[in-house]
C-alpha cells in the first residue's frame, strides 16, 4: 500500500524523540537562570525544572517596619526567575522540535 508510512519506523522515531526530550529535560534541570528585584536587593535563582534554587536578600532591604516591601521584592524576583526558566525551557524544546509538525499539546513545552 503506497502512501502509508512504515509504522515500525514511526514508532522508532517517536522513541528516539522521547529519549531526546528526556535527556533535554534532565540537562535543563541542571541549568539555572537568575532574576532580581529592587536593583539587586533580592536575587532569585531557578532551574529548568522551574524550581527555586536559591534566594539572596541584601540585609539593607530587611526592615521590620516594612515587611510588605520585602515580600513584594521576593514575589517579583521569584516570578521573574520562574518566567525566565520557562522561557529557557520553551526555547530549548523549540530547537528540539523544530521542523516537526506537532499539535499543541499542553504540558509538552
């Protein structure tokens, strides 16, 4: 039957792709991005698994009378770090899937 792709070949390619995705996810888990708020007063590092790896807070920003400001700086830096990590993952997955006609599958990228 002409026009029907070899199913075994398709499955093999799918397994190879799955292996590449798993390897990339592992590598991205080791890569980090950094974000800051308040002119560097709060610095947050996140990895490619979108986990917060570290938070550094400059002692000058710690003021018992203005806890709200510190909380806002932490939230801003964490959100920025997670957004940067997500962007990094999407860019790397985009390189891996370039040229593939994949449907938009939530959670894939």
